[in-house]
């Protein structure tokens, strides 16, 4: 508890337990673990290359290398950090730790200098981060997003037929349904999730400036590009053939941009729901024991949507900086990318917190049908659109202007509107159809569209 209270970031303090699912993929421990994974994958690839100086690995070496990755522990991570504190280089510390771990295996004696062979640090880092991002996306973020999408779809279907007064510019507008409002968001979110899922991260392992210089001077007969491609693609990544010292992070930027788009859609939904709660269209089920206000006992505040809005804003501020900064380097490489990449977990963490808040908020919502009905009944002027459009069909002069004079800035009654309809020079069938129309039934295809989500 004391450690939590002393945390500088709420992600590691107040909200720490909620973000445990991300820690295996985006923590400092995870970065060290995945660096080891990449180093071992490269070393195994070299062991298969047939170098005279690197005999095929024995079963005991293979077992130790496997254990190095599969059994990687917090104690191992701490030892790497100890080494780093002495040499001030995080990737080189992994190399030294691996040599230290393998020192007791005599079968590995000749292989030590092939750890990190011909690699620059960014060969290891870009692959480690790409594998981490893929795992965090696929195992943590996407399941939560599909849960959100499912909840929105269920809301769209459950209330597809529930009429609701829409608002444009905050003013009464042509009616819709509660389900159609949720359905709009679900369809936007579905498309955005598809874009997020579809991003294919790239990777490279081609040396100090991307040209295999050290590789070819050591073993000119080896097809290093084919070997590098094999290693990268075996990690589930797209092989990038043309890079400088760093992989240029364009696909990282795509990932962060598509995630920010998802957050923007959910931010829009949070603000809309907040407004609907404010005007009484939604009620919130109170939770036993909760306090809504320190001074006003009656309040049930829409705090989940407010918390979500705050976290979505924080997430997007970081995501947008990442996507704008990472594809830019000074010449071949500078350290700014390493600095900002360490904040990916912060951006993903605030996103995940926000999505949990949205889900929690939606679980508390109840439709206030009486309030919906009251607003519909109080705004018969929204049928002016219907009346003037039918008038246009039949060539009645100045239909818009006539309805504007009748309704703009005024509340009109059912009786006055029907009186106006009765005075129109239009076919009797259309008069009857308009006279039967109410704000509850002037819904167009809203219900059908909601059910199609």
C-alpha cells in the first residue's frame, strides 16, 4: 500500500490493479524479457546458419536457451538492471547477462561472442517493441474493445424502437431512437477496431545503418537478408527491407493513430451520454454504499463517463505525440525514440482505464421512458420538417418559409399543427398521413438501422 501511495503515476498507484493485464507486455520487465527473446531468436538463427566457428547447439544449450526465455523472472530482470547500472547501456546489459547465464554450460563456450552478433541495439529494440505491441493489442486491448462493441450492439438492439427526441446544436430536432444513437457509435467503433486490428507491424535486424555491413565483412558468403527476414517473420512481423539504424516506426505510428481514433469515438459517446443523463433521458442505477456528492446526498453523478473522458484525453495526448515523433529521427538515429517509446504503456494504460469506465457506466444506465415521452410531446414543432417536405413535393409555394413563420423559435401544439395541415392544398391522402404523424412515430428508418447493427 505504501508503495502505491508513493507512486508518481496513478497507473502504478490508484489504478495499479486494474492494469495488471498490460504489465507482462508493456512494463520495464516486459521490455527486458522481450529483448532476451529477440537475442535468443537471433542466436538460434545463427546456430542454424552453418558457420564453422559456431557448431550446432547441443540439446543442453538448446534447453538453456529455451529456459532463458520461458523461465525469465523478475530476479533475472533485476540482475540485468544491476549490470546496466555499471555499464550504462540497457541492451548491452542483456548481452552480458546472457553470457553470465550460459557460463556454466561447457557446450556453449565457443558461442559466447555470437550473442548480439553484428547487431545494433535497435535491431533488438525494434523487434522487442513490435512483439510487445502485438501481444498487448491482441491479448488485452482487442478483447476489451470487442466487449465494448458487444455492449453497444446490445444497447442498439434493445432500444431500437424506443423513440427519442434528437438534438442538433442542442436544439430539438427530428426524432430518432435510443438504439439508433448507440448503433451509430457501434458502427463507427466496428470500423475503427478493424483498422486497429489490420495494422501489420514491421521489423528489421540489419545492423548499424541498415546495410548488413558487419555481417558481410564477417561472412560474405551468407545471404544475410534472407536470414534476417526469417527471424523477423517468425515473430509475426513484416520484414522491412529498407531502414536506417532504426526501423522508422511508421507502423508504430499507424497503431497509435488508429488507437487514438477509437478513443476519439468513445470520447464522443461519453459526452453524448453525459448530456442524456443531464437532461434525464438516462437514469443511473445507484450502487449501495456509494456517495455521489460530499454535500448533496441526492446526487448520482455520471462519474464513469467523466473518468473515461479524462483518461481518453490523456491517452490521446500521448498517442498523438508518439505517432508524430517516432517516424522522425536525426539522420540515422538519436535517443529520443527510445525515451518516448517507454511511454507506450502509459498511453495503453489510460486507454484501458477509460474503456473499463465506459463499460461500467453503460452497465448502470436505465432508460427514463417518461422523460423521453415528455420531451417528444413538448416539441411538436419538429414535425415541421415533415410537413414542409410534403408541401415541396406538391409544389406548394414557399413551404419552408410558411413553416418557419409558424414554428421558428416557438413551441406549437398538436392542434395548431394539425390545423395548419388541414389548410394545405395537398392531396387528402397526404393530409391524413401528416395528421396522424406524431413526434413518437416520425422516426424514418431509425429502428431498422439500429437493428441492422
